[in-house]
């Protein structure tokens, strides 16, 4: 396995692109048939199927519609790898589209196949996220 396809390096590349807003690298980080599922009761819970749906619909909706663009600050305190599976903990500080502060902690299980992200299972405080980001759903 080359360092470019080593699971932790694959995830680091994606996270660097996410922080930088590099959509092309974000898109290239996923397998064509990747899935992303938020394990919570949220309007955006998914599952989201395929690289294009994940990037163009899910991530675009979360990053561009529910938050003030450019307001995100990410922290990634914990990454634990076991073979092709990585547990990642992250914290997001941002401003909602309404201008409210948003602070939430997340945990995700990332499955890497052939140097790309093939599946993500994400966990978060969905009650808080709903109140701040989806008040119309309450």
C-alpha cells in the first residue's frame, strides 16, 4: 500500500481539502459509489449515495445553505485507525445561516477502499443541530 492510499493519509487529504474548501479534492476523495449516513434524526440524515450526491447535495447543503460560508473552524482531536476503518472525532465551530453560533462535536466511522472513502457513518448531537440549523423542523 503506498502512502497516498494508506487509510489515514486518505482521510487527512480529505480533511485538508474540507478545511480549504477544495471541492475537486473533496470529490476525488470518495469512491464513485460511496455512502454517507448520519445516524441521527435530522432532515439531512441520508443515507446519501454516490460521490456526486455526497458532494453536490449533502456537503453543499450543510456547508453552503445552513452556515455562513467561511465561518467554519474545524478541530480533529482524535483519529484511530484499524486497517481500512478509521474512527474520527471532530469539533465544528461556525455561524448558522441565521447568524447564530454553532458548536458541535461529531464522531464518524470512515471506511477506506482502494485509496478512497467508501462509507461514512456519522454521529452528533442531532437535537442541538436541529435547533440551530433546522428550526423549521421543530
